[in-house]
């Protein structure tokens, strides 16, 4: 069973992503509401995939990404950004993110991206 860490400061977004992915298969889900929590949960649960929002309080998704990649260079992190954050998306990829999707995204896009990253 693959483990997925969903990181977003909005409960609604975490729930939406989880609901989309639950339809696809058997996953074990973990959640974090900010970057600091994401790094802590990554170290604790060692997920196969992280979906990471960029804009969050306390620590941004990019800062968390850098710490996760420093801890585990093989981490698979997919950044999720709102329209108009192209510079942040570029910085994310340069910092080790495997890919990104833009909000609002369609369920099909999320599923295909996750399948590709997890090779399922």
C-alpha cells in the first residue's frame, strides 16, 4: 500500500485531494497543514508521495520541499500552485519537486499525475 502525505493549509483542499485519490486505489493517507508539519510528518511516515501546496503559513511549501529533499534526496514531491505563481513553480522544480499541477485542477489530471509519479 502506497503512502501519500497531503500538505495544504486548507482542510477543504486536503479532503478534496484525498477523495480524488481514494477512488484510484488503496492508499494510506497522512495530512499536514503547513510546511513545518509536512517535514515532521515526512520524517515520521516516509510517504511514497507528497502533494505540497506552495502558499502556507509558518513555512512555505518551497521551504518544506527543500528540507524534505535535504533529508531524503529521493523524495517524490508534487507541488500544487495557484495560477500566477510561475516563478515559485520554477523554484520548486529547481529545488527537487518532481512535477506540479495548477489550481484549480481536474480530478483526471490529479489521478494521472499521481499514477505516473507512483508508476501504478
